[in-house]
C-alpha cells in the first residue's frame, strides 16, 4: 500500500513539473502575441475554447457537466483574480517585478492554509518556503520601484495561493477533476468576455498567426496543465505543489535562454538552484528531524 501511494505521489510530482514547465514556456510566446490581441480577450478565447473541448470529451463519456457547480465557480473566480490583474499589471510594472510578486504565492500558501483551513505546515516546509523566496529574489531581480501594477499583481499572488488550497480541498473530497476543470475553464472564459464587453476591449485578432498561439495555449498550458494539476493534487500537499510551481519562472528563464535567444545570467541560475533545493528540503520527513534530535541528546 505504501509503495503504491509513493508511486502515485512520484507520478503526480512529474505531472506538476510538466505543468510548471509548460506554463514557463508560454512567457515569451504570450509576450510576442500581445501586440496582435488584447490580453484579457486572449485569456477569454483560451479558456472558453478549452471548456468546449473538455465538454465534448465529458459528453462523450456521459458525465454530468454541471455537478458540484459551486466548486467549479469558486475556483474560476480565483483563477480570474489570478490572470486578469496580472495581465493588467504587466502593462504598468516591469516583467521582473511581476515575476517576483506572482512568485510570492509560495509565501501566502502556509499563511492561508493556517487562516482558512487551520492547518499548520511542518517546519521543513516553512524553511523550504523561505529558501524558495530567496531563489525567486535572485531569479527575478527582486522588487524595484513599487507602483500600482505591483499592487495589482499582489492580488494575483494571493489568488494563486487560494486557488491551490481550494483545489486541494475539492479534489481530495473526490470531486471529478475533469468536470471541475471544464467548469473553471468555462467560467473564466465567460467572465473574461464580460470584462471585455464592460470595458469595450477589442475582440479582434490582427494576425492569423495568433490563432495558432490560442490553439497552443488552449491545448497545453490550459487543458493539459490544469487537468494534470487537479489530478496530481489528490496525492500531494498544497505547499509542495506551490514549491514545484515556483519553478515556473525557472522554466521561463530556461526557455528564454534557449528558444528565446536571451543571454544566460548566472545569478538567475543560482536562484533556480535554490528553488530546486527548497523542493528537496520540503520532502524531509519530520521523523528524520526527530531522529537527529535524539542523536544530539545522546
């Protein structure tokens, strides 16, 4: 039984690494496409199309699309507060500030875990959170010249943390992760379109190549990554998930240095190494720490 559980946890971790990598790969793709499409409308197209595709699969499997609708709606609200403020904030602040502040969701996880769910994280995982924040600082260059965009992005970090925690709650209460994915995709798409209509944002696409970008964003960082996240969170803790997802800017840097043609920067690589170290530390069981204490006393 323990071997089976460990195997599922291992597979879940691989899936989460994939999700972080695929999200990291989108940074330079999305950045290059925003001159041809409004960012909020891009979010709307991406998530609404994802909802249609997943709905088709669920209908074929004869699964109820709108069971446990409250859970899907709640997740979608936090997902909207994740994507929309971040997108608007990027038009005001720097990319490095946005990356660092978004990464602060790692620090919010233990805080909200305690406040909302009354659960205290283990000491190794608190240490891991601190080290991962140091890694984010080196990776992104820290925080410089705070402005309104930074405050908006802070909403993103908090929404990211709460989304992870509520995802953990729902998937571990045996709500179907595929139905949950469909519902949050659908609501995010609809809310983005409503937002666009209220603020008279352009729904047009000024380059045919953006259609391929939307299709890529729909299939990989939306459908595959989010569904894998929901399935994987059944077998691992939200703090560990947050530490693996802190690798997103690491993967973004790797893709920028390779496919994006940007210059390799040593202190950013060191930041990525610290985040990897944090993940390893988070896996130290409390039993080993207690054993070390016993040895010291002896």
